[in-house]
C-alpha cells in the first residue's frame, strides 16, 4: 500500500525479502568461507576481482555457487585495465600495515 506521494506505508526488513538459502550454510557466511577484508573498493568490484584471482574461498552450498557465478559475470563485464588496477589496489592495501599494528609493535 502507498500514500499519496507514492511512498510505501508498510515496509519490511531486508532479511524478510531475501531467500533463506542466500544466507549460506553453517560453514559459510553468504556463500563465502574466507576472503580478505577490503574496504578500499566497492564490494561487488572487489569480490569479482578477488574471486578471479583466487583470493576467495567459496562454499559449495547454493549461496556460494550463486555468488561465485555472479562474481564471474561481474568480472567478465569489467574493463581489463580497470580490473588490473583494482587488483593492484587490493594487493597494495592488503600489504600496507595499519597504524594500529605499527603502534603495537613499538
């Protein structure tokens, strides 16, 4: 139902509109068993590049297979030069020590 401006009157949480299988199985989180934590790029782009580079361990459940196919399609649609630049950016950020770690070592 909508009001006079076209806004929805009844809203539901996102979790209610996502199928249960998309959350993954007990071994994974959303189809990913392990992946580097990268916040320097948009997640869809980072996951696509890291998936192609073999940096992500995908789960064999339905969520993992679906996410892997999505990441492969996203990677194929990317410009090869931007994909290379994104991978270089990811690797540079993974190798760079954080300020917090440097302070703990001193």
